[in-house]
C-alpha cells in the first residue's frame, strides 16, 4: 500500500510543478501580449512626435 501512496504523492507533486510552469508561461505570454498592444497603440502617437536628438547631436559614434 505504501508504494501506491508514494506514487500518488509523486504524481501530485509533478502535477503541481507542471501547473506552476504553465501558469508562469501564461503570465509571460500575457505580459508580452500587453507590451505588444501598448507598442501598437502608441506607435501612431510616437511617429508624429519630433525626434529629440539628431545623429549630428551625438558626440561619439560607435561602430
């Protein structure tokens, strides 16, 4: 009987770990989707804004 109980505990732990990983992936995907949505919604506004600095304003040019 104890082998079955041990197996059940291991399965429950594995399921818990997998559930946490799935939750983390879903949260990451949701965050990426929100950032993409924010980027798209601000793109028109930012395209119409003038540039603060021009390339000639840069003192050091990195190659």
